């Protein structure tokens, strides 16, 4: 029984009576998520069978120990599952519930520590030992801490809607700090069971005050934040409700006045635009569905602006609007001749293409692709084609583009999504058949964001682009009427599937005469106009333009030439601004003053550097056109070593090895000892070492330089060559003949040696006026090259020296 006591000490001895009091064995009532504090009244629901038996077994004293479980999920806790500290409690009333559980009203009396458990079935009993409070020292700090705890508790009760205001009065009437802490702890619902248990186990009242103070401070901060958030939310809700009521009132007023709602007016305007857009039926059905969805949305909805933008894009695209102009071949020829000098073959191919367009407007022909070095007029040719067709011209720069979404667009789920460049430029053009110039297609990037070149396949392929689907629109758009023109500096970087869909038109470059004509017809008038001077303020003699072309530019195009002309015009503009009125005639001296000293001395460099044996001039192809390439060979005393320098690639190194092998294998026929390398080392160098060089077109130049060195015969001045060599001495054909020939002519070369199999390229790509002034020699065997490049008699050698001296004297003059 709960009222039984183990009495083994005589009742007359006070010490023994105290020991007997401490030896009480009382029934233990485990509770979940609950901590009973001394002097607190706590109703408990008892439902476990063992707990019900415990309550029913109590006698008149009705004293038990209430202890919290360590784990609230346990249904049958053992002694180890209980906390070591609990509260001695008196049961005042027991009410039996309909579900057989008991509702028990308990009042805590004092803290106790559980000792040894004497039984565990049918309920637990244990020896308990009272825990005496450690009274605090009476000092200002303790009093301040107690007042602070009371003040914070009052603030929490005042701000909390669930706590009764009577708690403040009760707390104010408690003078003892220990009881105050126990009352506050038992009254606060936000305290966790573990925190309450720690307060119960804290005998030191000062430490108990500090712990409850920390909990109160934290709760006060949380409560203030909660009130702030609640206030902000309430303000937003009130504002939304206010806006809604005002909008409803406005609708009612507009209805009474016969005025239309602005949002409804926008919906009607969008519906009219969609009806007039001429879009396909399936697309129109989807657009109307989105419009119906938009009409049911509130303008304040998050998706409202996104849906509206999507519908506007559908409404403004030129689904059925085209320029409607037919191709006029005579007009197109006139415009091309007006805008561009020469380029006869290029113009012919463009006119052929446009003629087919005239006869078959719905043709699914190849895509035009202009390939050539910078500054030769690729983009301006596209503008001329658009003008000849009376169509809108739009240019898209593909250089450095990595993300295919720039062409296809982003899906509408992304923030800030927009259609791709194709659809955007169609909207700007206003028609479905503009001329699209896709610039720098060879400089497309490719990385983790996608492959724009693959996206271009659908855009350019005539079999696919009639149903081009932009990611943003998600509706098919017909691109088959668009005339796509691409530009590139090189063909190699363009993916093969994309290249197959293009008709390649090469623009190699211009000669000095062509550059001079272009300067007088286009560049000089444009730069005079753009720099704010008049034609009578400046005079460009033809010789001066030729001088600039020859000694200040080495490019295949005319962009650098135009920049230099612009520099001269700006110098004259400054002179006019400073008060000069006379016409400025551009002479060589003026050119030197405005542009500085001569930048290019290729003709004199050819004569100067080929003065000694072992130097040959080759021709190379570059992305910016052609260029001359000097190959130098020298020998020194050694043991047959062979050195190659000059930032050269593997192919050129192999050409050097092949040339040396041919020379050694044919030493006797060349008049050399078979063991000529026994006592010497040979070094072949390609100057301009910082510039990487590679390609299969310098083999004959290597062999010529070696034979020139070993026979001590300088190469003819103003002679250049190109071609690859085999070990047996055959000369193989190479590419880029037009670019290389024009580079040789710009450099002042008078004799060019080409592979015999490249004769057809010369006849097809070069016009008679371009060849004029240059002798072309064709070689099938390296012996043919040496016969042209090296002097065979002393008279030829003397003539070469005279030619070199004349060239150098002219340059110095």
C-alpha cells in the first residue's frame, strides 16, 4: 500500500525520526511529456493499467511521486526509463472517465530524488529523498534577477492570447524566488519537457533564476518576431482586401457609366490581334485558350504578365505577312554592280541562285555561305542581296555563341524567358521572308550549355525549317520563306552536317589594282562623308592610294585600307577645324607624316634576303588571305646533324625531312658529294618564330633552300613557290592557290612556281587582269622547280644581282 512505511528506528530519537522520514517508500507514477512542480496543481489523465492500479491502491494519505519519462513513446517504462528527480504529490480528487481511464487532480508538494526501487509490478515503488532548495544570498544582483524574471513573465503574459492575465497577479504576490521560478515554469506552455526537468532538478535557486531568465528572454524575442510577422501579414491582407474592394467599386462605376474595364479592353484588343495575325489553326486554338485563361486571371496574379507576354508574342509575329516582291534579275545585277567592284564569279553565282528563286519561289535550295578573309565584303553582299530582292535585312552575329537557347529560345518556365534570336528578328523584320545574315558561323561555340551548330540544322535545313519550333512559343513557325545567308572566314570549323546544307561561295581577296578601284569608288567617298569634310577639301591621287596599299597594308580585304583613309581624313578635319582652308593633296610625304613610316617592305625584303644562298620564298594560306613565307637554311661544321626551328608544326617538319632525304638521295645529280653531310650540320629556320606555322605546301620551298645552300646559288630575286614534295621528287598540288597568288602579287613577286596539277585552279579562280605582270611556272618534278628558281649560268647570276640592286635603289629613292 502507498501509505505503508518501513519503520526500523525508535520514535523518540529526532535523528532517527529524520532518517525514518527519508526512508519513505512511495508509489511512482510515470507521466509522458509532463513535469509537475512543487506548489502547482496539475490534472493528469491516467490510462495505463499499471497506473490505474496504483491510484486504486492508495489509502487515505494519497501521496505519490510523479516522475517524467525519458522517452514519452514507451508504454511500459522501467526504472531506468525514468528521470532521477520527481515531485512529491498529493491526490485531491479522482474522476472515472467513460473510457475506463482516470482523471486525477494532483498538487506538488516538494522536490524528491528517487532512490532504490522496491517493486516494479503491478506498479513501481521506490524510496525517495527530499531535495532541499539552496537559498540565494540576499544581494542586489539576486533581487534584480528576480525582478527581471517577473517583468519578462508579465510581458509574455500580456502579449500572449492564450495565457490568462491572472497569472501576472499571482506571480506578483509570490515573494520567494524558488516558488516564483516553479510557478512560472509550470505556467509556460512553450517550455520543453527537458527544460522543465532541468529546472526541477536544479536545487540552487540562483541557478534556477538564471535558467528561467534565459528561457524568458528567448521566448520574448520569439514572441516579438511573431507579432511583427503577424502584423506585416495582416497589413498585406488588409491592403489586398482594400485593393479588391476598390477594383470592384471601379467596375461597378464603369458599368453604370457605360465605360469598359481596362483589363477587358486589353483582352478584346489581344483577341482582335490574334484574329488578324493569320496564324495556323492549331496555333490559333492554343492562343485563344491562353487568352481565355488570361481573361479569368486577376491582374495581380503571378502568372498574369507571363501569359500576357506570351499571347502578345503570338499576336505580333508575321505568320502570314510577306514582302510579296518578285525577283527582278536585271535590278539585282544593277544593284550588285553598284555596290561591289569586280567579284564577277561571285555575282554570277548569286544571280544564278536568285534566278531559280524567281522561277520557283518555293524552292528548297541550298543556303548561301560566303567564305573569305575579313574585309572582302561578305556582309555587304548580303545587304545588297536584300536590297535587290526588296526585302528586310536582319543580321545575327554567331561569333562566340555557346547557348543554343539564344537561337531556340528559353522555355516559359524560366524566369525572364524570351524567344530566340530567330523569332525576335522575325518580329523586328515584320515579314516572314526577310534576308537573314548569319555572321561568323565558323566561330560558333560548344559547351555544357548546348550546341548551337546542331540547333542551326533545323533552322537552315529546307526539309525541316517549315515547322521550326521555338522553345518559348512551343508552336511551329514556317521559316522556309526566309533567305538565309551565312558568312565564315574558314570552312574547317563548320560541322560537316551543317556544311552539306550550304552552297559555298569563295571570296578570296583583292589585288592592288582592285583595292585602288574600291578605294576611289566606295572607301574615300564614305570616309569623307563620315568625317565631316567635303570632297573639295582633300585630293587622293591614284599613285598615293597605290602607295598606301603597297606599303601600309598586307591584308586580303580592304578594312585596314579604309581605316588608314579614315585616319588621313581625320587629320584633314583637324586642320580645317584649326583654320586651314586650302585643299590637301595626299602625297607620299603627307602619308609619311600622317601614317608614320613605311610598314611593309616586302618587295625590297625579297630582294635583300635572297641575296645569299640558302633562302627561298614560299607562299602560305592564312585565314586572313595569303602571305609570303621565308625559308632559311644554313650549314656549319659538324657531324651530320639536322635542326629545324621557327614554331613549325608536325606537317612542316615532315616536309623538311622529306626535302633533305630527296637532296641526299640525289646528291650526285646535283653536283654534290654523296657524303656531303659527313662533316657539316644543317639548320633550317622559318622566321617570325612567334607565329605558329603548319601545312603541306612548303616542301618544294624547303628543297629549293637546301639545294641553294649546298650549291651556293642564291634563288632568283622576286621568285616565290608553293607545293608539296614526295621522297621521289614529285610535286603535289596544294590548296588556296588564289589567296597565295594574290599574296605573291601584293609582295611584288614576278615569278610564281606552282604544282602542274593546280593549273586548273589558276584558270578557274584567277582572271587575266589579276595574272598580268606575273609569270607562272608549273612544275611536276622538283627538278622543274630548281630549273626555274636557281641560276644555271654565271650570266643569270649577274642578271639576278642587277635586278636586286635596281629594286633596292628604287626603294631607297
